[in-house]
């Protein structure tokens, strides 16, 4: 998730000078993670293990795909995922959402297409101590 689409960056930068406050806000939301990714700052995926149940805090607005994946990784447990970790906004979409041309992604997803699923899957494996 450390790459942002150059077209999103150009659109966001241009929108900062837009007269509409909502477009300025959207630009700020996009440029904030861009700055973080460019600085190679990690994005944390935190988990708490309560034995029979696990709680995982995902970055951004993660698709339900990642909740279902977390359950598959720990089928013997109750696993709950929550979004907006690190107060990050923007969709964290699996590859399938890009393949299906999800209309929300061009404006609300700050990572480059088809980059999140691999990263989040590996982070979930680690957080859930899954084999």
C-alpha cells in the first residue's frame, strides 16, 4: 500500500485550489496518505488476541473482503475487524474491486490499483498468527 496513483496525486493537487470546500477536503484526504507513503512510513495493522476471539484494526475503510479473509485465517475463533485504524480515510480495496471497476475507487482510494490485497493479507496473517 505504499504507492499512490500519479493521476490521483495530480487531481488532488489541482483540487486544493478549487473554490468548493468539499473538493479541497477531498484533495487534503488524498495528499495526506501520499505524503506518508512517499516518506516510506509504515501503515500499522494492529491486533488483540483474547484467546477465543481476536480483534484486528485495519487502516482506512477496508472492504468486507478482509473481514471474511480474517475469519478464514482463524476459523476456530471469533474474529472481528474494524476499519479507520490510524484515523486513515480512503478505501482499502481487494484486487477484485479494481477488476469490477468499482466506481468509488478513483476518488476515494489512495493506494495504487491492486496493491492493497497482497499487503493486507500478509499483515492479517501475521496479526492473527495464521499459518
